[in-house]
């Protein structure tokens, strides 16, 4: 179904119908037409319209260490203090399943040999290891903490995503999972949904230590495009669900740099290391380039209530 929908969105539309189709879509999903750089009739397919660029200058990049990588709703953000972390309020998923892990032979779970530099090699952590052991294996600085941020992109949002920080990327893990909807309403009913869906995880380091960026696929299309990663193929027939494909990387992303796009609405999950006094802003809607540093209401995390979405 997902691949069929993808093919449908790539059908060329008659020029005379494009304005009306895209205007209706924009009205139903809340697209800001003032930010569209081209005339509506210039987009030949629905996919071109879904993955449209923005007018230059409409997303200034804040002068802070970390900014929003996408336009969307910040469904949850806060400190990670155990193996089970929230995808939305009171609904959790496993960080170990989400990030994956290495076995005692220093091979990934798909049996592809991987030689990762410390602290990304988790092979020395026993299966029943404690949270503190696991966290210690990830952190560069033992005085820091782990944090996460979940940003949901609705069908009407800008579908391209940008690097949230200046960082060096050294590893990619592609989880060939399901393509369930990541609508916040559904994520409240399916615990562990983020760890089930097809997703692409990149890990590396930034100014405070460990950093990871995960693009989570969604229903209908699920395809994820990363410009630097030419070997990445998502939502394809020849890869089985639950396959895990690992690959070394060696590139740097600059804060605010456009790094990829979703071919339909989806979710970005950031899990990263930062000082103990790091705080997220008390906001619900975010845009590319907006600061993700600020005051929060609760001591550890601020839960954001998403608006109803498609």
C-alpha cells in the first residue's frame, strides 16, 4: 500500500488542475502558501509539492548550539533517565531497541562486522546491564546527561529537514521496519511504535559529546532521502522488515544545513548528550532553525500536547 501510494504521488498532474488540487491540499493541511517559492502550477506531481523547498530567508538559524531540525510539533522533550523513554505522554519505547545494540562479538545484530570507536561500541555491556552502565557507554563526559526531543511533521508541514547542530557523523544504522502512522493520536495507542517503524539513525559527536539524529518513516510513503548517503534505500521491496543495515560514515553536517527530506509527514527523534543544566524551550510548534535551548516548566521534561493532525 505504501509503495502504491508513492507511485500515485509521482503521477504527473494536468497543469490546469494543479492550482486547485494543491490549494485544496493546502487548505486541508494548513500549508503556508506564502512560504512556497514557486507558483502552484509549477509543481508537476504531488510528491514535488510535498517535498517543496522554502523561500530563501524564511527560516533564519538561531545563534545557539542546537536548533530545530524540522518544522513540526514537539511532542516530547526532556532528559533520558532510564531504558524506557516517552514517545508521547505516558507511552514509552525502548532506547535499546530504538538505537539498536552490538553483540559480544562486536558485530551488529544483522551479523555485519562493525568496528566502532569508543564510546559507541556497546559490546562490553551485558544484556542485563544497568541503565547507568548503558548511559556510561554512550556519554563522552560522565558529568553530562542524555536528552531526547521528538518532533512530528504533519502532512502540511515543510518536509525537508536540516542538521540541528554542527557535528561529525561516523555511523548509520538503517532499521527496515513497519510503516505505521506516526500521528501523535496513534502513538498514544501503540507503545514502542518508534522502535517498530522503518527508521534511519545517524550517530556521531558534537560540542557536548554523543549526538544522534533519527528520521522515522511513516505510513503511505515512508521513503527517507539523505543527500550525503547515496547507498541508503528505504521502503523498497528487496529489503525485509526487521533487517538492520549498518554502514560507517565520514562526513560533517553544519547547523542549519539541509540534509534530507521525507516523502510524506513523519517524525525526527534527537537523542544527545548535553550538560546537566541543559533545558528545552517551553514551546509546542517549532520551525527549522529555531533554538531548542531555553527554559522548561518541569524539572526534567516538558510534555508538549500536539494539535490534532491527519
